[in-house]
C-alpha cells in the first residue's frame, strides 16, 4: 500500500492519530520537503515516529517517482506532506502514477493553510480564488495574479495569497552543470509580498479597481497553528514595514465589506501606524 | 484555557496527536453536533478519549455560550468541532466571546471538506467561492447561489457546493411552544442537489451561462476521508440518479477547462450512463 499522509501545519504533534499509526508500521517513509516546510525539523519527527525519514526533494518527486513507489505493491510505503496531501499538483501526480501501476493508495487528510487561515476570523466561504505570489527576479516579474485579487474584490471576496518558497533551487550558473549547486532556502515575508503588490497596484490602479490601494486592509499571518503564531491587521502600506519573524508567512487582501463578526474578530489584531 | 479542537473528517482517529493530548487533560469536553456530523458516533469518541462528552446543539452554542465558557478561566474546557474549528461563523463567535471575557483560547486545526475535496484530483487553487445549497421548502426556494457558480465558471474555476444538513431542527408547529419538538435529521444527497440545481439552471440558463447545462460535468463525493469514501464523476443530469449512500455528501461543479492531471485523475471516477 502507498500511503500519502498530511502532517498538518508543521509541528510533529499535528499528525493525526490515524496517520501516526500508519507511519509506525511502514517499511519506508518519505518526507516531502520543497512545497512547504516543517516548523519542528526532521529530527524531531524521526524521534517521535521512531523511524528514519528519507527526504524527498523536488528532483526526487518529479523525476524519481519510480524510486518512491518501488515495492509499495508488496510492502507499506508512506509519503509525508506538510499540510494536506492534495495541496500541490505534484502530489496528485504521484498518486496517479501509483494507481496507474495498480498500487493501492490510501490518503490521510490534515489541516492546510487553505482552511487554517480562518484563524484570523475571516469566514472561509467569503474567500475567492487563492493566488500565489512568486519571488521576482530582475528579468521575471509576473503580475497577473493581481487580476485574480481584483476579481475577488469585485465579487466581495477576500483573497488568500500564498507566498513563494524556494527550497533547494539550483543556482542559475549550475543549471547546465552535472553537479548542481543550490541557493540557500528563501521564504517570502508579508512585507516583501506587500511591497511587490503595492508596486503592481500603483502601476495599474487608475484604470482598474481604484478601491484597492496602499490604504487597503490586509492580514499578515505567520506560523499559523504554532505556539508563536502571529496575526497582524493593517493597511497594505503599513504591512511593508511589518516583521512577523520566522516563516511561513501568508497574506490576505480583505474584501470590500465585512460581516460584523469578521470586523470584531479582526479588530484584536489591528495595528495603526 | 478554552480549547477549540478540530476533529477532522469525522472518524475518531482523525483527531491530531496534539488535540488528543489536550482532550485527555480537559475537565469538560463539548462536542458540537449541528454544523456537521461524526461518522463514528459519540460513543466511539467517548471510549477513545476515556471521557464523557457533552453534546452542544444549536441552542446551546448560540444561546448558551456562558454555560460552555463557565470556569474555563481557571480550568480546561474543550469544544470539539468536526472538520476545522473555523468552519462555521458560530464557532468564530464563541472564540470571540471567550476572548472578550479575558479567557485564553487555544485552537487546534484539522482537515475540513474545504481542503480534503482535493481528493477528487481537482486542484484546490482552481476553486472559486464555496457555495451552500439549502433544502427547499414549499414556500422558500432560494436560488441566488447559482450566481456564484456561474461567476466561478466564467472565471474558469470549479465550485464546491456544501449540501444542507438539518440536525435538531424544531418542527414549525412547535416553534411557538415551550417544549420544542424536533424533526428527524436530514442530509442533502448529491442527487437532490443536482436535481435542485438543474431546476434553477433550466429556468435561467438561456440568458445567463449557456455552458452550464444538464450536460455539465460534476463530481459527487460522499464520506470523504472514510474507508468507504465514494467519488463519482458524471453529467449533472446523470448525477440526479446517483445514490452515494450515507452522508455527508458534497457536489462540485467542474470549471470549463481542466489541467491534464485533473482530467486524468477525474477519469478514474467517470461514469457514463
């Protein structure tokens, strides 16, 4: 059996009882480590499970599916994912490859940022399409994601922005080499995201949605579900100066109108600079 | 401390390790039992926790917050919610009431249908606003939720439809009486939802989104995350004849275009009548 198990928000005790029981009886356990990150570290997990973990980076997941799946028709293999198993396309693809080989697949769900973001008090059914904000480079500065934010806003909806993560990204210089060299991990902060958004909005706002501006309300979240979780509510302009500390961060662009409970709940995190 | 703990998709082993540890050391444990349902029953939970559970129905949660919160400044009280704690507005309200009284609140997140729905292979970031389909009565037949489905469709997005649940609803006759009488629990099935949707669409489609019709692709899901989970992909018309068995059911209206992985994944659940 091939098990794909959500670890939840990233602390080792966020695994479900069902997930933990399965992990303990598996012959091989992979830990996916490039679409999100653990807050507790691999060693804490290994100690808690009493098992060695095999790190599955992007290369292994996208090109080494055979290696991951080998033997899972006759033995038990677990593939652990921070958040919920279906948070990233590559995991869906892995399940599909297993099924195509006649391997039985069992999924254990868990919390992901997509629902845990409700902790700021904004109602989950008032969110529109989720967007991802990528790191800009000098030559690649995509801005099409703001159209989705504008569109959600026009439909009276909030937008959850997932902020870019770069883990084990090869350096440009080593892309053509046999031996890849990797950049240090990078995680976009709410202030970087707010800065980038403001730049795009300033360029485009006159002709599009004038209501979204530097004074728009947004919510910065860090380490959701952890003991040191932080939530800040302020204007987009003020968010550019906010430091929420360690990753992971997420940013919400608040819709144009709030339910009284949403408003009261947000107020406890509100800062005015 | 007041703990609000997500139980996940409804089996007793879907609780997280963190959640279970907290429940075991609480003085009073409430089980919210009207916005969703357990698949395993209250007794299985009590046996697993080694604790008696107090059922919190709509009346208690909406009018008896004081009773729930009493003593949670000096002792530990847990409030258990199927899915994630922030799935329903009333839970957010309960957290707010606790905080307003100076009671410390700790949240333990878990999976909810909002992210677990990814199990059908449709990518979560390709979903628009979630809608709820209510039971119609003879005199109350709201249809405004289809506008949200149309809107998502025009934006190339899928729509998750949460189907109505009626648990401990007072009968109309007893509404004015002191002693309330309750209707038996009801859960909307995918076939009921598809029927209702088709009626609305047939009435309106000519002038609105002609692409959404009886031949539109939809996904019916039942008991997501359980061992007897079922997923069926077919046209909206065919869905009216599908019986997915026990609750809970959810319905997805598939957007106009699919990623190749989404298409391949859905195909394994596809039936053609």
